[in-house]
C-alpha cells in the first residue's frame, strides 16, 4: 500500500494523499485559481511533489506573492519571445521589481519602439501556445555545459559564481532559463502585460562591463488592473519632476556636472524658502547652526568609521601629498566641534544643525533627476545628549517631523524602526540599548510602526518616516538615528552631576532630508502647483490692454513692498493668452487688471482652482495674499 501523508490546507482542512502527490493535487479545485503555492511557508510550483506531512496555501493573483509569480513568469515569456525574434541576443537576468519586471539582453543593435511591438505580439503568441512550464534540476557542471552549448555566456558567469552544487532551471517549449522559481504552470496563465520602455544598463551595474538593453514591462491577472496601472504611469509621467522642473524653469542639468543640479532663479527661491522654513523650526526648538569644511583629511573618515563602510561612495583628492576626502555627511565635523571644549551635563542637549554641501558618488545607472544626485545639502542636525534625555529629544524631533509633513500636504505617513544590519559597528549591548530606546519612544508616541529587521545604519538603529504622495507612492524623507558608537570613536565626554566624565549619546536627524530630493518629491506630489507660500511667483498681474500698464506697475510695487513675490505681464497679448500662460506656469494667483479695476483701484484675482473671489482693493488684496502665505 502506498505511503500516505497528511496535508493541512489554508483554512484548517486536511487531506490524506499518497506520498509524491503534487501541490495541485493537494489544493484540488483551489488549484484552478492558484498560480503557485506555499508549502510550509516556502513558495513552490503547483507541480512540486509532496513527500511528507505539510501545510499548503495557494498563491492567487490577488495575493502580492501570486502577482509576483505572474510578473516573474512574464519576464521569462519576454525572454523567450526575444530569443525567437532575435536569436543573436544573449539573455542575462530578469527580476521582478516594484510594479513590474525587466529583462536585460546583450544585443548590440539595440531595441526600439517598433521592436517592443514585435516582441509583445510574439509574447501573445506564446501565451496562446499554452506551453507547460517545467522545472528541472542539474548539477552546476551540467548547467554550465548546457548554457555554454547555447552560447549564453552571461548565464555561465552567473552559474560559476553560485555556491550551490545543484541549480534549478525552467523550460517552456524551446526556451530554458536559470531560475529559482516558482512559476505559473503554463504560459496560457499569462497574457495581461505591457512592455513599457527600453533603457541601457551595465552588466552587474558596473560601467566597466558591457552595456545591455533593459526591457521594462508590467503584468497583471486582470485587464482592468493593467489599465489602471498604465493610467497611473501616465499620471506619473505628467508629474515627472524632471519634465516639470524644466518647464517651470526651476532647475537644469549639464553634462559638465553629471548628476548635479543647477538651480535657476525660480528654483533658488524655492530652495531658499525651504531652508528658511527649517531655520524657523530651529529657532523654535533651540538648534544652533554651524558651517563646516567640505574637504577633510581622510584620517577623520577612518576615525569615524565611514572610510571602512562608505568609501566606495566618497570622492577623494590629494593636496600637498596629504590624502583628503570630500565630505559625504556632516556628523564627524560636528563631533570635532563638540570636542573643542569641556562640556557639562548642564550644556546638554547640544543641537548642532548644518546645511553644508555634501558629495556622494552614485553610479550613473542609479542617478535620477533631483531624487538621486551626487551633490546636495540636507537639513542635517546632530544632537548630543545624556542617556536620560534621549526620550524627550527623539519625541521632540518626531513632533518637528509630523508638523513639517502636514505643512507640505502629506496626509499619510508610514513609520519604520530599523534594527542592526550585518555590516555594523559596536557591541551587542550597545545596539540593544539603542533599539530599546527608540522602541520606547515610538510606543509612547501612539504612532503605529513596522520593524525593518537589519535595515539600520551601520552605527546605530533608526526611525524612518515615509510619506505617501498624491499617487500613493512611498518616499522616505525624515529620519532619527541613535549613535552610541561615534562618541566612543571621538572620545566625546561631558562632566556629569557626580563630577565624573560620561559619554554623550549622539542623535542624527533630518526632517526634509536632501533639499534637492525633497523638491523633486514635492513637485511630483503637487504636480508643480506649489503652495502659495512656496511658489516662486505668488501673484501674476495681467492687463487687458496697454492702458492699464502704469496702474499694474504701481500695484506690483505695493505688493512687493509687502514681501509678496509678484510679476506683471504687460505684453501686448490677448488676456486669455496671458491667463493660460500663467496657469501653465502654476502661478497660484492671477490678478486681472482692466479698465474697471483701474477706475476703482482694485485687482480681480483668479485662483489656481478656477475660483474668482471678486475684485479687491489693492491693500485688501495684499493683506489677503499675505495672510494666505504661511506654511
């Protein structure tokens, strides 16, 4: 009699099956909707055979893991179609990413939009063929021999780097790929996909390696989900800060300074207003601003620990035979300032803020507009305090963060407590103390939070605050990080109440984070329609005819005297044209001045939302604009 096993199903039911039955057998009718399954918590194919008692749960397209299986299988579908149409193309890797997938190919002629159409049609054909997707395992040597015979040299390189003695492959029709899986049972389970664009990417992200062709795509189980996603992509394109920044004249980039923005006059206004907003918080919460050098001896970075953990992202130079580094962060310089004098417990907390320019080397393949640059400034600050001041200091920083996020219209926030990473410095006891301190503050704050295991900074645990923008995308902005290590490295001390020297605790914190990155995020969140207080031009005066120009100039002068950023469009153009142009420039308030307004000494405002409050006397208009121009 065949040996039997007991399968416990999702929901609590059980099923007795012969050993060697498949996951699909165990699921029964539920297998019709599933694309894969979890067996004792591990994702596997529906064809996987069961040899012992286990727990089985289906993965359906409605499940995030099930959707990931669909997207991963669609990446294989893409690779198969490319190999059919372009036999000389070599396949490399095809992972799932957020909202989709990509596959990299070595194909020197490159792919264009017309190629994507051909590839999509071939993918649809393979779906109709409903090819079984079958898993097989080979020894490492057998896999190398197989892919060598196929001329897939990149796959051979990947396999050689694997430590596993055996590797898994997936075959569908004539196509075979190296993969851990799981995958859908057949290509007929796919079909709702869209290839979106092509980009260049270096093999393994290294610019010294060959340039590959990366085809991006997405896939869903339902057509309506795909259409909704494509609509979001179009909205994102319309809101792209790179596009809007250029159109609104805020910033530019030049090849002479790769990944380093030039802020134009209007962009500089926004930049400086953000800095001033943060300085207002500093005045309210007792911070002192400092200015520190940008180029410092490499030994400082060895002492801080950054050289060992961050040197690949730093810029170095040599001056008079001495090695220097361009600073990627401010914390070591603040430690030097702290160490300049003997500190008492009465001097703490000491809160040092710094808008110093930072430089970090980011590979060309990952830089992106303002959100990933090589030169930037942060609203960076470091708090030096006693251990019993940690709770109040972190609580106050959280108050600054929540106030700021509301001021910029971010309504939804996600909070993450990040714990010790593998690549860390410091002893276990110190890390445990630091993590517990942050956990206690969060528990007392009433904020809900998730724990991100192993995602802390190398020198200490942290709390990250992420906002959801208007398109429900998550952005990490603010951070609070405890650091017991750097005060040790710099031998920082304060004299406690008992007259004995003690180590202070160092708290790293940022509210907006990188000013450059925050501007990019805010542009996309607002679609370029910045709040009135932050808009480079708050009021645009437009005249109906040249006859009103003199009055418009006088109104502009009176508004400017009140600190309002105003411009007057006195061109001999039609009123409708001037208004449309101001609307396209995202000006919050358009002040129309015609014959009647001149006679009555008024301005007729039009707001960005289309409303028209009605004519106002000039002084009343100025008072109204000023009262609305607060964060």
